[in-house]
């Protein structure tokens, strides 16, 4: 299905576009509001993590283990990153026709679409799985997956907007929860021993720094990375 600029909510084109842009974009200040009201002591750290996640080149596979190593709750970390991914998916699913025409954003989306297409060419079994394949694609923490990558992959697979949003949202929730829970469990286990805990934190920080440097190198070499474009 080609997601053209057809009207989705109302008959007025300007109001319709306003809704299509406003709904996903409002998810970001809504997240900030809930975070500040419900978790005021943790809000500054999570706002910094989410900002780093949205702005290239840092990805969730770096920041989620980092949050776990620093002792933050896995469920709040998973919910935060899944929320941002879902907002990105909605933004692309509802406004792909507009976004691809914008400078900087359009070429980045084109690269993301090429990466998603190449992945399904290498893994035709996932393409044949259709909806479960898109969920698995979104869950896997590799270059081209995530909220925006999943939305573009669904478009390449010929799915409708509603199906794409549901599949990608499920994949974002499962992927973020698995990564956050696994990293948090490992960090909690190793914190039982002072020496082991210190070594674990150092290793996680070293790994996060290595991934960050790798992404920075890709950013300067090939432009903005699309592994977790939001």
C-alpha cells in the first residue's frame, strides 16, 4: 500500500494534516508531563536519556543498559523508550508523504527504507510471516529496526497504517522490555558483590561508550544513523 496524502480524519486538508502531525508530536510533551508529575526525582535523568535517544547517533541498545547499570527501574526505562518509538512510528505512518519531501529528514527516511528492504531481502522468511515478521523486525536491536524503521518496513511489506502501528507498537514494547529487564536483572545480580558490581558497571559503561563511538563514526561517515530513528 502506498501511503499517499489521502485524508484520514476530517475532510479539510489543513485540519487533517494538523491532526496527523499533532497527535504523534503531542506524545512527547505528554511524556514529559507524566514523568515530571509521577517521578519528579527521576525526571531529569530520563529526560536526558530520551533526548539522547531522539537525537542521533545514540541508540536504545546503548542507553537502556546504561540506565540499568545506573540502577534505574527497568519498567520505567522500557516504557520511556517504547513510548518514544511508538510516537516516531505514528509520525511516519501518518505523515510519510510529507516527511519524505523535507530536506535532511527525507534522505534519512530513504536510507532507513533501504536498510529495511535489504533486511527482508536477506530474510525472506520474515517477509512471508507478514505481521509477525514485522513485530520480530521491530523487536530485534539492529540497524534499521525501531519505531521509524518498523513503520517504513511495514510500508514496504504493503501493510495498512493501522496494522503497521499495531505491529510496530507491540514490537517496541516487547523489545524495550526484554532489553531493559535483561540488563536490569544482570546489573542487580552483579551488584550483590561489590567487586563484581563495580566491574559490571565499568563493563556496561565501556560497552556503551564503544557503541556510542561507533555510531558517531557512522554519523560522520554516512550521515544520521537509522538504527533507531524516532
